[in-house]
C-alpha cells in the first residue's frame, strides 16, 4: 500500500501522525511565477520573500523513476563502503603471509580466514585493549549497578560476625528479582505497600513450607551447639605464634585486623565461639612455621620439621560440616587461613578446591557486591572486604600454578578495594580521625593493593592466551594476529604497573625497613613471574615456531634471571623464602634450563657452568627452604632430575649451605650479592608502538626514583646468549654484553 492510501484511510483519523507535506489546499495552488516580471510569483511579492527555484520537487514513491534513483544511490553507498573497507584492510597485518614464512602447516587455516573474521578479531582485541589500558595503575572498578538490581544486598548489613542471619544473596537472573518487580508494580497499582520481600510479611503463607523441618533443625542444633575440645597453646606461646603470623603472613595477605583479633583472644572468645577458636588455631598453625620456641621444637622432633603447626591445624575441620546455614565472616577467614597453611604442605593442589569453596560462601551471602554505606564504615565492613579480596588473590595465583580456571572473574564482583590504612588507624575516639593514614607514612596495605593490580593482569592473561581452543573459536580467533595484539597490551599493562609502584616498594636490596623489603621481594618476584607466564607460550621450538614478533625467550630468560637474583637477596638476608616465591624461583629455573638446552641443541659454544650459575642459586634457595616447607623439597628434586638428565653440571654437596645465613641475622648483605650484575646496555625494542609507555616518561620516572635501586636484570654471558633465532637453527647471537652496572630494566621493551 502506498503512503497516500494510508493518509486518506478514515480509520486512521485518530492516529497520531507526523505531517511531512503541505496541506491539500496549498498543494492545489498554482504558482504564477513564470508569468510575473522577473519570475517572481505574487505570493513572494506580497510577503517580500526571495523567490527561488533551487529545491527539487519530491518524487512520489509510486513513480517508476523512484526505483532507478534508489538503485543508483544504493550502489553508490556500497561503493563508498567498499572503499573504506579496503583502506582498513590495508592497515591490518598480513598474518597469512607471516605464518607461511614460519609455519606452513597453518596455511589452510589462515587462508580460510575472511575479512569479516579479521574485523571481529580486531574489534574484540580493541575492546580488550581498552580494558587493559586501565590495568596496572589502578584496579579497574565497574560502574555502579542499578539500585533495583542490588536491593537485596542491603540486607547484608544485617549480617554480624558472631551470629549470621538467615540470609542468602540472589542476583539479577534469580526469580526473587522477578518477584521484586511484581511487587513494585502491584504497589503502584494498589497505591499502598501490601507486603515486602520478608517471609514474615506473607499473610497467606503456610508455615510448614516456611520453617525448617524438625529433622533438619535437630541436625543443625547438634552441629552448632557442640563445641569441639580444642587444645590451644599456652598463653605466652599463643601470643608468640600470633605475633609471628602477623609478622610473616598478614603483611602479605592482610586478612585480619590485629587489634580486633587480639582483643577477642584477651576476652576469651576463642574459648566460647568454635568458629573463632578454629581461626585462632589456624593462625597458630601459620605462625608455627617460623617459631623457634623450645616447646614447638619438641613437638616437631617427635614427627618432622615439616609438621610445624600441624598440631593446631589437625584440630579443625577443613570443610564446613553443614551448608544449610549461611556463612559468616569467620567462615571466609577460615578458608583463607587454611589455604595459606596448606601452601607449603605435600598437597598444595588442595588449596584450589578450598579457595573455591570460600569464594562460593562469600557469594552466597553477597560479600562480592558493593554496598551503599548508610553510616560510617566499621571494622567489620573492612574485614569482609579483606576476606573476599584475599580469597580472590589466592585463587588467581593457585589457578595459574595448576593451569585451572579461576573461581570468579572481574565481571562477577564489584566490591570496593580495601582501604589503604594500617590497623592502628582504623579506630579513634574522634570519628573524623578514623581510617586516616598519617601523611608521609606508607601503609603496609599498599603492597597488597599493588599485588591486586598485578593479579588482575594475570587473570586477564589466563582468560585469553591460556584459554582453551573452544573459547578462542567462540570469540572468532581464527588466526594468530590477535595473540600479537593481546601480548602487546599485556606488556603495556605491566609497564603501567611498574610506573604505579610507590617508592617504598621499589626494589632496594639494602632497604632497612624489613617489612617493606619483604613486601617488595614478593611484589617483584610476582611481577617477573607474570612476565614469564605471558611470554612462555610463545617460546619457539623447531617444531613450533613462535607466531609473534616478540623475542619471547629472551624476555622470559631475562625475567627469570632477575627473579632469581631478587629472591637470592632475600635468602642471604633472612634465609626465608615463602611458598609463593618458591614457585616463581622454580619456574624461572625451568626457563633457564630451556635456554641452555636450546643452545646445546643448535651446537652453540656455551659455558655450561656459567649458564647454570643462576640455576644453582635456585637449587640452593629451595634446598634451604625444604626444612620448613614440604613443597620446596619436591621442587628441588624436580630441578635436580632435569639438570642431571640434561647432562648439566650440578653443584657440589658442600655448596648447598655456603650462601645460607642465620635466620635472625640482621647484618648487611655481603658484597657478592651483586657480583654478577654486569649488564649489557640494551637498546629499546619496538613493540606495539603507540600503546607503549613512552621511554621519556620512564626516564623522568627513574629520575624521580634515582635514590632507589631498580632490580638488576642479569643477561647471558656474551658467548652463551641464546635468542629465538638460535632455537630455529640460526647462529645469530644476541647483542654482546658490555660490562657495566646499570639499573635492571623492568619494562617489556627493556626485557627483550
């Protein structure tokens, strides 16, 4: 039907329409402009208008000429779009030709990709890049959610530490939210509030379906009323173990608020509340790893040094006996403390399942959602946030080590970050002075916040370059061009992270503040470990050449050497190497072995003894740590086996303890810590161009931090340096090392 027929349809009289033409009377008027002097019509003369004949007459849609005009304009628009598309395609790297030069096996797959595939890949990568550009400097926080969608989270304030309410969290897709919408419409229709979401407001409910059955009630009573016969340490030993926990564990994972925790112990809450008592025992178990009290030593001699803390750990149930009741704060802290203890046990893989349970319990009560503060922030509010974030950080680290998916992702939660304020400044008689860190005094929580930024980059890498092939296909990743862009953006995110690290956490091997020194060790070893994880999949081999232009092996090798030397400084000063650091040392050693084997495979003249020097340092570190942590001994055995199979020089048995120092020694580090710090001056490496942090900005940043030493990067000896080209059968060597002490490069283009 034509538009004219619709206009004159009597049935459409009351229909609101937009008039886009002159009225019928005006259309019937005939202009006399042609007959008038100067071709000016009488209407224009009367109204003193300029009489023009520029505009073209509108063509009726039913006229045949319309179809011709439409076709011509449509073809012209298609031609314009095609020209734009061709210009865009010229900017896209020819991934197919690059892959043909490196791997002929991928030819068919690359030829099958279409411009549409490339567009979808690059569109997705652009979205990911926009997210990653915010990583590293601040933890990316999502925009606030709709109040109607998080209305159920308001009841979270009803949860208390000791006695949880019968509350569960329900998200957007739940049926409860649909009921909430129906209630709002009903209240608007009736003009009054009939009943709320609370079960007690239901007037027509049947009690038998809204109360616990007697058999469930009896089970809950029997499980919750029975207090296990906990055996706590003597009072002075308990105080010592708690102090060791906060000195060696809580400074890295700030789970507990020390003043609140110690007040509760002093009040005897651990003797009354089984859940808090279990957490006290777990704190003692973690602190016992570092205890030299004779009473602890006697207990350990009956078994083994690895049993440190087991007397306290074995008394608690590692898994809740019932999930019929909601969790409280002590439950979340319980799983965090359990995982921290099991890190160094013979079954560290159990941590992955336990931290997953803890995160599920947190989501069950809505601890993962951001809440509106209806009053001043309390200690309990901050403890809930800390408990959740500690679980998230542990989950990401354990998942990356085991090659398993994380329990939660960034899009699953929007809770605020912990407050950067030390424990002693949380409470104050003056409300205006609460939660105020003194100006000029760095907070111990700052390192944890930096660690969370780094873990966000790690989580993104796990979901992209380490994702399974099915996930890549669903996202349209049909060639290798997306990996090039993702790795470049991840490197840029790490560069921004380096620039955001506060001064007191920058690497200084002689830093006097022991707490800040140990925090910086964990932070920088984690940084180098993430660098290795990002580039490790692209280390080339004769059967699998790298699809990237990055020198991934060189980056991994340099990061591995840096990681080992940073940990070596910690080992020389304190003799303590914590389980997360042990895994980074082990990974770094494997990378160095790969580099050595690659050179030997291609017939390069290498000095195996010099190449193995850093591997020997790693083995020394792990050997001294195995007396405390079972996992360290297992890692040492693996390294020793790999080195012996590869016909590489092994250290003499007498060399294991040459570099070990007394645990409580506070003397300055010996001068031989930097004996191998001769580093070649590196030129900049071209990566991702405009998306890189500019070298000039970095130079200015280093000038601001010139009194702080940057972690030194140790490169290969000039005769043994191995690059990707050597693994591909080329004899091309990396640039020659020139002796000279320089700051260790931290940025990605300096690592390669």
